């Protein structure tokens, strides 16, 4: 297969997993290959990454796809019989101590480990996760870690008397072992490509980008990537809401500029001139459903609120299931969002009766107890699926809330096709909102933030 044909397939796979690649960027990538030594795999990878990847969030997807289509098969590997398992561990320890991440030695050790322990079965349509597990289990990462710690303590015993240096050393060891794990994974991937072809392997390895992960079903391991994407979005959301408050509003009359402008009309102030508007920083009120049906989305809600608290003059957060509790102080004093979630669960916040969602009671309670705190510069953000378990929706309470604040937006984690089905009453609430947004993933949240301008 020609180099350009391989590039075509790489770009097709990037687009399939959600990485945007334009025609001009594909042309740029082809041009960038001209001066590159194709035998230098890292230079080839860098040239393609620079031209095809626009966001750091997409780098991991690019790395995987590149390895599939340009990983190649190393013909120089020697037979597995030359090194026993103890020797593999000893050589790995020595290479890590020497700082040789990604060295030829580590790549050779990865090949031997895969040859002996992965048990790759030709023709089997799997992504290779089981093969990786078998190889790493045989390596015994705990044994390697213990050897590295023992050697370090023998060299500098005084340094390990303090817990901080020891923790930093262990974090560095974990990072280096993770790099070796990637070498083993890459070797397995090369074997699978040689057996089944790049296109078949790419399909089995497809994973959603962080921005496309479902906020209703995200796994715990995916939450850090969501957190990293939410943080910059919170700043954009605050900026957009400030722009909305500025739009169409005048500041105080500027007498000096008005009189100067009137000289052209014989001293008559035909056109008033104003000082630039200086609206106060907006206030945000978040009402978040934390019921079991949206438990993962609730974690996203808390993370978004946690990130937004530095962007507004004031952020108040309320959580509800069948009752309503304010958690503003809890968010302020907690070190991270996991601590917030743990305290909410421990205290049973948001649950007053049977623990089944009751939007009507939550909205009525908010209006009764907190309506006096709403004002024109307040933005209310409701996050939930509007499924009431057939309780009374009390949409009139939301109507009163909407009439007392500047803006009201509703983010719904369900697909729009499921709205108003079963016990969903989102249509009853929508008429009182500035906008009801399908927010199943961060890509849709980003689109909502961009539309606010």
C-alpha cells in the first residue's frame, strides 16, 4: 500500500472516532511527509500530529490510530527463549533506573514478554485488552516496583525518611511503568494489525472522545478527562452570560459627550450619548437533580458547578431528588468534587421522603424558600431529565422562578427523542425557559456555550 493510501485510511479513521480533519489539513499532512525521513517513526508521527490534530483532547485518539496504521512490524525481534522472566524484570528495573523510557531495550523486552505470555490467537476479533492483561500479569508490576524502591532506599536511605520524597519517587515509578505498558500494548497492536489488517483493528479499538462520552453512562475512569474539558468551558460560559447582560443595555448618560455632539445640531441634544454599560458580574443559581437515574450526570453537574464558582460574583447550588437542599457552603469548603459527592451521600441531601424524583416539590420548595434572593442579574441553570415519577410537575413554580431572574436555562442529559415520553414532562417546563438544551455530552455543552453569544 502506498504512503498516501495509508494516510487516507488514517484520516478516515480519525474522522470515524470524531476527530475533525478538513480537506486542507489532509493536504497539509501529505505535504509535511515530503521532507520527513520515513524510517524515523517519531518524526513521522510529529509531522502528522502537527497538521491533523487541533486539540490536546484528541491526542490520545491520534496516538492510537497512528500506531495502528504506521506502527509497522519489527522484523528484528529475536526468539523469546533467550531471556527468562527474572531477567526481563531485572533488565526493566535497570533501564528504568537509567531513565531509558522507550529505549530499544524496553521495546525488545516488550516483544519477548508478548511472545511468551500474551497468547495471541490468530484470527480472533478482539481489541487486545486480554492479551495485555496476560502479559502484564506475567511481568508482575508489584515485583518491579518493590525492586526499584529497594534499590533507591539502599542508595539514599536518608532521602526516604521523609514521606514526601518517597511519594514523589513512587509517582515517578508509576509513570515509567505506564510508559512500558504502552510499549507492550503497541507490540500487541502490531501483531493484531499483521494478523487482521489495520482497518479491522482500528474498528475494535474505537473509543469515544472525551467530548462524546455520555454524561449519563460515563465510567469512573472517564471522569478525569471530563473534568479537564469542563474547566475551560466554565470560563466560556461565564463570559457568554456577561455578554448577554451587556447586550442592548445602556449605561448612564454621558453629559459631556452629549453636549459636544449637540454642537452639530445647533446645541440641541438630538442624540444622547452614554457611558459604556458596566453590569455587575452575574450571579448563578444551579438546581441539580442527583437521583439515581442521572447519578453520573449529577457528578458532571457538581463538577461544572465547582468550576463555575470562581467565574461568577456568587454561585449557589441546590441539589434535589424529592426534596431540596443547598450545598453552596459544602462546595466552598471541600477540596474537590469527589469530597462534595461523598458528603452529599453521607448526609442524604436532596432526599426528604421516598427518594424518588419529584421535580414539582423541589421547584416549589425553591420558590418558597429562596425566591427573595433572585434578581435581574441572576441566571438559573437547571440540570436534570425532568422525569417526575408521575408526581405533579408544578410548572407554575418554574414560571414564577423564570419571572424573577434574568435568564433560565435547562440542560437535559437525555436524547431529545426521549423527551416527553413516559414520566418526562420537559415540554411542560420548556415554555418558561430561555432554552432547553439536549446535553448528553460535552460536545453539546460546548455548542450551547457558543450559542449564548
